[in-house]
């Protein structure tokens, strides 16, 4: 194949000073008149925070919306599991917060690998999110005077995190779901639950709909529209064991990538420091213990290698509170990437605790002494109970044991300032896009971003797009739908026909092991090259030897997972390739070859201040990488320091 | 698979489709570590069945940590099992004596038709929420968040009710298959929060009407719902719903 023409990635950032860009955009955006909006149909895939908020807001404005999700009800999207909270620059604590500071913390937390304009807008709209969610009747935590409470999260020195007990994601999602269901009632949204999008349909280069499998009947169905929003979440499940829900997957983004949407920074993944360690084989997921615990818990390991004594018998001066020692100003609240890497480091030194030495302590003894058990209980009861339930250990009495686990993916489909991908009419929101978190996401910022995208950004940018294309009819009779549908059917039949000897889960397990060991918390040239070769051979074996049970036209979970694992095998390789080309360390991407003498991530701004956006070039072809340079006009990238 | 785990007998409801007859089938699982969850033990069994060329058991889950409400199995005769305050996915194998028999059946109710094996259709809950389980506010119309203070204990009370995960265990456990705990939880949350006051009469009237239309039974105060609720939603949300309903009826008569 000849060299493909390079694409100029135009982020379409409005002119003018950072503070005015979003206003400028809104002033100049084309509008669709209220009476005309119902003539436009928007297909929204996913009903997490990003999808539900977008679908509801667009329907409120008068657009016709089709909403698809995998679960039986939109309310069950993965967002429901978020525990800790949502950030906003309200400065209710009078502790010096501002839009600028939230913007700066987010850019710095992302290790200067995100786009200034997008992040600034995120900080700007953050306050409106809290206003809107409070107005929805969400029971946020309150002070005695009736005003909203805040807690602090990692990577910030202000308290700007709003929360509803340990169920913030649930409450925010139920708010967005309620708004969505109100629009269903008003006839503006049609729900299609238990549908899995399996392909994107483009007509004349524009996104015009999707093809999905009905997960109850197995029917392959067509959903056409004037624009498509993908809000299908992240891809941490490539690692097999992660904190994500078991149905979280990469299929929608991966198939759009194969249709020509560029995939940005696939190697930027977040390994969360505070998860319950793996207990054994057969485990299906890892459970997160919210980062908010690091407000009161102290992380430590024994100073001595291989110290087998129970924690209570290890005297104070034989403990290493390594985060407090290394980072006196942020202490236990350093950003996630740093906390995870340091945990791995002490375990690699043989100072880890618990079975296999693969965990560190998160100790609440001091906090209980200082504040009393009732206060700790009021803050974290559900988390402590969950921990107790899973491990059979009581964290009020013995320190928790925690270890890092794959949690969030900063990478995702490339989008411009309008949140539109490289395919016109395909918009991407929430964790599925790459936009705002650079190489590392700060805690409580994913909920903020998902809702910012859905409530406050897409309603403007989609209107602008739709006004530009006009409301002409879109038919699902277009031959492009036939082609996509045929492709999906062939894929499904092919997988069922292999009838090999290894199960889907075995392949997933094997891939997860390669990803964790070689494309995980620390990466190097040799390991990454090996990973690529190993994943390729696993993929070949999958094609020849997978065993998928059941039938096409039936409720068939094994078939669903087969499609997802087949896509993970492609995406895993792309992640390794991306990690290989980025010969610098930044945020969650740590290359052993690029570290400061203190072991911190060492960026190489001269060579890598760009977004790596990958283009699919066909089966068996190498993808090619495009660069979007990241010019920093207002902030000066510095070596991150949390000391 | 590890060899040092325990062996269990699983009796599982198998039903190929909504209108097809079902039956309990018996399986043996071996090598099960006490740290595994019940659903993970089912995963292990399914792997076995797939290897043997048999149809795996259809069941559902998503978060596997008790918050999404997607799982839901009647375990040994009790919705979500006999352990208080937990969902099916939170049950660990250490809760069952090694060698014991565990019976797994779907949540049953007329309003929750079976799709396959342990999988049911709970869309009726969505249709109830669509009739009023929200505050009718458009994006962009909200006042400043601190403009409406909410007393701390009220916010806490609202949160107790808002914790509902919509799993349907309350319906499965109720002899009348009533959805009152589910509806009462949402009605109470929004009756407590001042933001929900403007439309409280309309909300309760419409939600209750939809609940009846879906074929859920009436509440006759058995209290089984509260006993199985994984989020321990207090039964007084049902009294609250009744008060709200009476209030709305009186208001509509007196104007
Ligand atoms: C345990 C946990 C705790 C967290 N806590 C916090 C926190 O405290 N604060 C914070 O800010 N962030 C937190 N996060 C991160 C945050 O929850 C997620 O990043 C965010 O909720 C993602 O929202 P989303 O709308 O982008 O996608 P999701 O919520 O993942 O929703 C994806 C949707 O897409 C649908 N879907 C996917 N693929 C398809 C397909 N092919 N066809 C049709 N539908 C499809 C799914 O059914 C679902 O409806 C946490 C994450 C985890 C795992
Ligand atoms: S799987 Fe989510 S509650 Fe059980």
C-alpha cells in the first residue's frame, strides 16, 4: 500500500484569549431554530453520565433522539459505580479555588499532555454542573447550614469535590437518567436498551447511523440519524481485571476506529492506587476503594524487607510512610499515577505485605484516634463494609491492604474542540474520547467531564454541525447500511463457526496478563516489543481456536464477550505500539528509560509535546500515527512536583 | 483451576425463553475458593459448560459490587440470598458450607417476564420512573446551587431513599409482587428535597398509576421488601408515598 496522505488534525479551537474562547464559540455557532429541531435525529450510544446527559439535553431542546445501551435499563451504566465525587470550581470553601486553578491543576495533573482550550472550558462549565445537579434534587452532602459540603481529592490543594456519600456516580447518573426518562415520556427520546452497537455507518463520509445487535433476539438492527454521539466509556477491560463493570468494553470505539476515526493516545491508561488486591484465580473484577480514603488513611509498608509480622506488631519507627516521606506537601494525596508507581516500587523491593507481598497498608488508626470511629464511619461506612465483605477483614481494626489496578483510560477517540471525531457527524463524549485529561486524570474529574460534555458542550456543538448539514431525510435503506450489516453478520457467524478448543475468557485472561506485565505501570522498549508479538500471535490463535457457544439468534453472553475480546486483541496491540513510540515518561505512561534520579516521570517536551492519533489502514497493515502538536500559550509545562 | 477449593452442588433454573417451560437443573462445581463470589462460581461453571459444548447459564451482572442493580437471583429461596444488605453479586462462597447445595432461581413477578434462565425484563421500572421520578428542569435553567439550602438531616434522609438500585428484589420478595418500596423510595427522596416540591402531587399520582398499570400488586404491609432490600431502604418510604398520594388526592378535590 502506498503511503497514505497525512491528515491535518484541525482541533478547531476558537481564536482569542483562553478565557474567551468558549464564549466566542457560542457567539459564532450556527443555530437550529426550535421548530426545526425535531426534524433532526441524533443517535446516542451509551447512557452513562455523558450519554444520558447529552441525550436528555438534546431532547429538551427539541431534537429527536435514539438512545442505545447494553444494559436492560439506561440507569445501570458503568458510571453508577463512581464513588468519591465530582469536582467544580465553586470556591465554596473560600480556600482560593477558581476556574484558573481547576484548569491549571487538571493540565498539570495530566502532565501537560492535554489541550489548553478544552481543559479551560471544562473548568469554566464545572460550576454549572453542580447547579444543575443540585436542582435535580440530588442529595449531595450538606453542612448544617444547608449549603453544600466538599472534600479534597488527589492532586489539588483546595477542597472542591462534591459528593453524595460514597455513591456520587449513582446519584449523578440517576439524575441524568431521570432527565432522560422525562424526555422518553414526552416522546422526544426512544430508548433501545439491550442493544450493542457493532458498527458505524457513514454515507458520503459523514456518520449517519449505527448497526447494533439486539441482545435478546440476536437481530441485527439499523439506527439512522443526522449525527451519532458515542458515549460508550473507557477500555480498561483490555487488562481483563480492572475496576470497570464487566460489560464495559471497547467495541464501539474500536469499530469506529476501523471506519476511519483516529484513536488518540491509546497508551494513556490510569492504574488506580487504592484497589482491593486480587485474591486468586477465577476473579472477575477488582474493586476500587475510593481515593477519598487517602484523606484520612496513611499509606505505609514495613521498612524491613519480607517483614512478616502482623501490622499492629510493627512499631512506628519500623514503618515507612513512603508517600509522606517522599512528598511532604501532598503526602498521601499525590496524584494517582505517582501513588501507584510508588506502591509497585516498594512491592518490587520486597517490602509489600499480604499474600505474595503484593499490597501496601492504608491505615486509619491515626484518624480513628484523632476523630473517633463514628466520624470515620460517617465518612466511609459503605467503603469499609465493602472491604470487610470482600476480604473478610475488619478495616476499623486492621489496616486495609491495597494495590493498584487498571481503572480509567485517558486515551480514546480523537476529538476536536467541538468533540467531533475525524469522521464528520461522529461526536465522542465522556471517557470514550481523549480530550481533557492528558496523560493522567485527577480524581473526581471524570464525572465532571462526562457531564460537561453531555449537558453543556454537545448541545451547542451538535447544533452548529446540524445547522450546517440541513435536515434532509436519512434513510436506513442506504446501501452503506447493507454493507455494515452484512459485515456484522459475517463477523458473528465466523466466530461461532471456529468451534475451537479455548474459551473466550481464556484468551481475555492471557491478553490481560500480557498487558499488565508489559503495558502496565512501567514499560520499556523490550517488553513492549515482546507484547506486540505476543498479542499478534494470541490474535491469530483466537481466529483459529476460539470456542464460542450458543446460537446467533438468542440471548448469548458468550457471543457478546467473543466480539469484545476480539476487539481487545486489536486495541491491546495499538496500546503497546503507542507506548513504544512515546519514548518519554508522562503521567500514567512510565517508560523505565525516562526517569529523573528520584524516579519520577521524566517528560521529553522537545520531542513529545503532541497528541498521538492513530489511523487504521486495514487488516494486516500497520496503522500510521498523526501528530497534533500541543502549543501551550498560557501555562508553562514544568516538571511536575508534589514534594 | 485450583484444586484446593471446595465442591458445591448448584441447582439452577433453566428456561430457554419467555414462553418455554423451565426446570431446575443440577450441576457440580469443584475447586471453588471461598474468596470467590457466587457469580464468579457461576462463571467457573459456565466455562466448564462451554468446554463441554453445553449451553452456559444465562445470568446478568455488571458492576459486581452492589450498585448497578443488574444482578438479582433468588438464592436458596431468598432474593439476593439470606445475608442482609447485600446484592447477589456481593455474596461470597465462604458463606456456604463446603459441599452444600445452592439453589438459584430468577426474580419472579408478572411484571418481570423471564427472558432466559435467570435473566428477567425489568423495563416496567423504567416506565414508572418516566412518569415522574425526576425534577422537571431543563439543562441551563438551574439557580445557583447554594441558593436553596437543604438541612443536613433532610439531605441524609433523602439519600437513604435515593440509595435504591432498582434491582427489583422488593418485588420478587413481596407475596403480592408490589413495587411500592421502589416507587416509595423515589417519591420520598423528591418529597424530602425542596427541589422536588413544585411537582410532588403530579409525580406521585402519575407514578402510582403507572405502577398499577404495569401489573404490580398492592402493598399489604408484609415487610418482605424491606427485609431483602440490599440497600436497606426503610419501609416507611411506603407510608410516605401513601401520605403524598392522599395529599395529592385531597388537593385535587379541594383545588
Ligand atoms: C469503581 C469506579 C469508581 C469511580 N469513581 C469516580 C469518582 O469518584 N469520580 C470521578 O470523577 N470518576 C470516577 N470514576 C470514573 C468514572 O466513573 C467514569 O470515567 C465515567 O463514569 C464514565 O462515564 P461515561 O458516560 O463516559 O461512560 P460509562 O458510564 O462507562 O457508560 C458507557 C455506556 O455505553 C454503553 N455502551 C458501551 N458500549 C456500547 C455498545 N457497543 N453499544 C451500545 N452501548 C454501549 C454502556 O451500556 C453504557 O451505557 C470511577 C470509575 C470506577 C470504575
Ligand atoms: S452486578 Fe451490579 S449490583 Fe450486582
